[in-house]
C-alpha cells in the first residue's frame, strides 16, 4: 500500500515506513555548489568527510566566476575537493542538477543537495530533496540524515499535450490550482498516461519545479524511458523498476486533462501568479532567456531552435545550456548555429541568468525566462520584472519582442 | 526556555529567501555579519540597523515564511541582525529545518500575524507553548516544540547537537 516515497524510504531504511514516520537514512549522494558549499565547509569545521565517494562539488551559480570574491570562494571549494578526494565540477561543466541527472541520479537513491531544486532527480526515481548548508555539513561528517516520511499528493495527467504545449505549462497549470504552499512538506507524485508519454527530460522539468509548490520531492515511477536515459549515460545497470502500489494512500488527488493545458506564464513576482499566455500577449520584453535547470536540456534547445530557425530575435536573447553534454549535442545538431544566427548570446553551461550573478537586468527591464523562479530581484535587479514560461513561448516571444503564444506563430 | 522581546516587523504571506538575502551577495561573502547588512534590501533599507537597536527583536510573519531557495544564509543573516525568534503562521520546510540547524528559534502559531503589531512586547514560553502579548494583554497558544528540537536550539545548532550525541540516533 505504498506511495513511491514510502517504497524508497522503506527499502533504504530497512523498515516498513509510512508517512509521518521520522527516520534516519543513509545518503547516496550529497552535493552542493558555489552558493552553498562554502558555508557547509565552514560548518563542517574539523570533521572529516565520511564518504567522499558520495559527494560532488559544482561551480555553477557564478560561473565563470565574475569577480575576485567569487573566485576566492571557488578556490576554497577546489581545495576542499582536492584534499578530500571529492568529485569537483569546474566552471563550464554545467548546472549541478543537470550533472547529477546525467552522472548520479538513479532509482531508489537518496540524494540530498544544498539547493532547493534537488527535487529534479525524482524524475529518475530517486528520493531527492534540498537542504541547507548545515544539513549538508552534517551529512558530510556522518553520512546520513533524518527525514520525515512525507504524505503524498497525486497528480494525474491524462491524454496528450497539444503542439507547442510542454511539461512546463502543465506544472504552471498545477501551481495555479494548488498555489505556492499547496504541497509544503508533501511529496508530489506524477502519474497517468500523459506522464507515461513524456520524455525523462520533460519529467525533469516538472520534478524540478516541485519545490515551487513547497513540496519535499517530485516523484515519478521508472519505466523503459528512464532505463534508456540511464543507458545513454552509461549507467543502465543502475536502473530498477519502481512503481507505487495500486492501493497506495494519497492525501489529495489533482487531475489534469492534457488536451486542456494551454501555454501558461507566471507573472512577477511569484511563481504561482499564473495566467494563460494569451492574457498577456503583446507585452513588450527587453530580454528572453532560455536555459536553467528547469528547461536547459537538449530537448528544450531543440524546441527553441525549431521555432527560431530562420528568424532573428528582436530582443536580447540569452541561452545557457544546462551542461557541457547538452552544449556538445547542441553543437553537433546545428542548434548552436541556429541560435547564433537568430541573435542569441550562447553562454557557457551554468545557472547564468537565473540567479543574476553573471547576468543581470537593468532598472525597469522585463525578462521572459524558462527558469523556475521570478521573485523580486532574482535576476540581479529589484527594479526588474520576470515572467516564466516554456521554451516554445520563450522562443516565439523572442521573435516578436513581446509575450507571444507560440501556437500563433506559423511554422 | 523563554524569550522576551519586541515585534520588529509583521511580514506578509510567502516572504521568500531571495527577499531575505539576495543571491547577488551570497557568493561573495562568507562573513555573515557583513552579509546581514543587506537583509531585506529589496523591500526596505536599514533593517539591520533597526534590529540592532532592539534588545531581542522578534520577527512575525503570515504563511509560508522563508519559501524559495534553500540558502542557509537567510536564517543566518536574520540571526546576525539579532532576531531572537521568528513566529509565523507557517514556514517553508527547508527554512524551518535550517532555522533549527543553526539554533534560531522558529514557532508556528495560527493567526499570529493578525493578532500582533509592530512594537508589541511578547513573552514566549517554549515549554508551555504560550505567547503572552504584554502590550495587548492577550495570549496565544502554539504546539510545543519537540524536545530534541529544543535541544538543537539549546546547543545552538545541529553540528553541536550531533557532536554531543555522536551522530544521529534512531
């Protein structure tokens, strides 16, 4: 009678657990980046790292380093990684969540990241959640952590999505229904034939955004698609079948008909401030951003390139591929050329525009981005405005220079 | 455990960690006292200075306080401002965990943001689960914090607690 979370946590804790139980579990992977690892290193103090082979350190948030202060912080990380024999990912390797998805995430793994979007890895059947730097330090020192087994909200997507409508739109639709604290302390579990139809990358977009509803994790069952994804990255042996029991108990069920989902957009300055794109068509933009751990994968760049091919962006167009692998694929597929010819600034893999440290907006500027958060000041300026949407909406909007429903552009 | 202090602000729903401390600072500065000067900068200026003038400033908020990014710098800068306790209708889960991990007391109390105003003097009794508003002569109840979490506060943090116990015990 178990949900996905109860199954994983029961297996890993060695006990038959139910939602509400507080348990200690081993951590298979703990990772942090240039925004969170330095503080964790400070909190670790004189303790040694118990399982260095289960740790990863990534420079992604301010990458390439834009200042001496950041470089000094990254030096601290580099030295720590070297002294402890920890995997270290350099400026330009990519965003932590994409690296973890490619190289570490797998079914049944317990993954803790010093970043709230760690929930991304539920797309591959991992129990993955974000924590702060002190929790990360405690895991580095002791190798395990404590968790409360969450109750689960089931989100069922039935049917097929329309052309130019993506998993990002599905999640924004969900958020408009349950709001920013609708899933606080809960697991979101996605199921239905609409989910089975989705690629792993599309699932990752939804898992990534689970935290924007306050959720602890964003879970997906594993299937042939998850297996193929792992095999593609040379990790096929890490596949394991994972599904919820038919009689699992959910505290809430949300049903979404895929055919009714339209391109959606989150208005400043809250992620659940969601309306259909058609409500805002024609709003002038200063910048369009394509990338981030939400929508910076090869599938997203393909979608954007298909729309942008042969056109020229009317506004500043910034593209940050999510990882070195993504950028390599994009180069080989001619996508980088398409984007460059469309006027894009194609940037080194990293968080870039999303966190406002290597890219910032000017006073009063309006940006449309494929990222996951539009809080005031998020993109480096409190006097700017951020709209969140899918890669199709972003690409279409770049061509017109205004918020544009991608279904309205002729192919 | 008791705290006596003055309400420095009553904040609205969904106050997020980007508002508490902007991402543009957190990669530059590991000195939390320096970082604390930028607390709530995108909303107002001078929060740090105002807090430092009070003996034990208490922050009050509505629902989902501390949502958004997991940055631990958020509760850290609030503590560096001198905030003695945060009372909210509800907290985002990562922020809640982080607060206890660094020894910053957090209390969930239904209706608190409509009961108190800036400047009210409060006495908080953790064991009894009671907040006394000395200015308004009112009392509000909250669910007492589990003993091990009170110990996190007393030990001033998770690392200190784990050192004392030799790790997590089941």
